[in-house]
């Protein structure tokens, strides 16, 4: 008779822990303590970080009642989706309770760890594919709401220095609907969304996909509902002692993508940047030094 996995991974581990070998217990300990990593990172990356072979994780999954590692990983994603990760009041309370421990080194350390994890979390082949798609798109629409809105603006600011095809949906007097109305299969919609996920970002992903545009998502978890409509996605870590999650890794990823696009554009980008700079100075938008 097929064994159905318990609702919670921790329950599955607890129920079978006594029967596990020492190696499988090491794998089980890592799974129990790192649900976000299990849900968002590749098995190769998990194995490298934990020092336990990929085959051991596959054996662990079967030993605790899952058909394979992918089923265990999907369960981790499901549990993350249910978990309340935005207890802002609780996190603010912890900040007050930790007032004797300086926030500066703790926040810096968390942001550095998040950024370093991009090396493992980002598939370089997918990154190249996304940059190639953006370079060839008729137009690129950026979508960001709530805390992500400012990062969509920054993305657009960088991109428009060397490329005039970029626009931010629902900003500067335009509605989300009017920006997305003319989308075709030649266009790309790039969505930035972190928990708590904005409804408009999920709707934008679904609408863009329905119109045939390619959808790229920059988010913090596979629990983001917009991933169902995304052709490409990148997960960035947001761990932080702050009451709100960190966007440090996302900021670095934005700068990586725009930098790769400038490198591809070559002399055309140089000419555009020079022209934008000249007009900024003519319009007194920047101080001459």
C-alpha cells in the first residue's frame, strides 16, 4: 500500500527519524531547519551547502514517505505558501528586544549572505536566456507594487539610460490596464513581487501570459502565485533582522541584468547614454561639477 506523506515535512521526519541512517539523519536535519532553501534552491546547491550527496536526499525523501525528492520539495513549497512570513509587528518587537545588539552588523551580514546566495540560486543559463529575450523584445513593461514599486522605477531608470523600450506599468498618469492593453507575443513583462504579494502583480502576470507576452518574475519564493504564468523566474533571498524583508539581492540582480544588456548593446548603448546625459544637462536635471 502506498504511504501518503504527512501534511508537514517535520512530522514525516519525526515519525521516521529513528530508522534513518546517520547520513540520512544529517540530510533530514538540514531539510527540517532550512525549508526555504529546500523549496527554492536546486538539489545540487543543497547538497553542496549541506555536505550530503544528492542521492542521500533522494533516499531520505523515500524513507519518510515521499515518492521522490521533487515531491518533498513541492511539499516544502506548499508549506511556505501557508506560512505567515509577514509578522511585521512581531519582527518590530524583536528589534526592540534586541536593542542591545547593534543592528548595523546584523543587517549588513544578512544582506551580504543574501547577495552571495545569488551565485547558487540563479541559473546562469536562464539569466542568459532572459537577457537575450529582453534584448530582442519589442517593448518591456515593468510591474511592481507595494514595496516593489520603487525597485521597478529604479530598473526603468537604469534601462532608459541606454534603451527607450522600457516602461513602468501604472505609473506617471497611466493605469495598469492601459499599459498592458497593447501587449503582443513580441513583448516581455518583468514583474517584481515579494511577500506580501500584491494582487495587481499576480493579475498582471496572468493577463500578460494570456496575451502571449513573455513573463519574467523576480520574487522571493515559489509561493508567489504569479509564477503559474511566468516563463522565467528568479528567486532572491530576503532574510533580514529588520521588520521587513531585504531587497538587497534583488537590487544586485537588477544591476546585473541591466549591465549585461548594456554589454550586448555595444556602441548603440554608448550613443544613447551620451545623448541622455547631454539632454539631462541641457534641461538642468543634474548638477554640473
